[in-house]
C-alpha cells in the first residue's frame, strides 16, 4: 500500500497515512488533535537536472585502442576462421 501525506486543518504538522489507492482522496483525522486532514499533493520525483542518471554529451567521444608493447610470449596466429571451425574440413 502506498503512503500518502495529509495536512491538518488546525495547523498541526503534516502526517503520513498508509492507504489503498481507492481511499487516497478520503479525508482522515489528525493523529494529534483529531481534526479533519486533507491530502497534500506531492509530485513524483523525476530524473531531471542534477538527478539525471545518464550523462549526456553533446558530441561523441573518440576512443582509440592503445598499443601494448609485445611480451616475450608467443601468440597464436590470427586467422579469419573461427576457432571452432579449425580441423573440421571447412
């Protein structure tokens, strides 16, 4: 069940109530003074401005592969065939 925020008509602090979606518009009674309380609209948090998760760039970033110095190990010969196709007569 969602939590909704209500404000007291006598000016007490706002309070939260667990309610079903069908009961969200029904007024409640303040837990401090028992006066009638009305629902306070709180907008949903949106991911704009400083809350944006993905950093957007105006231009694409150039990425280059850095060459690594050769090590003393022998490397396999690069071929255009796939490794699972070797020695299969393909």
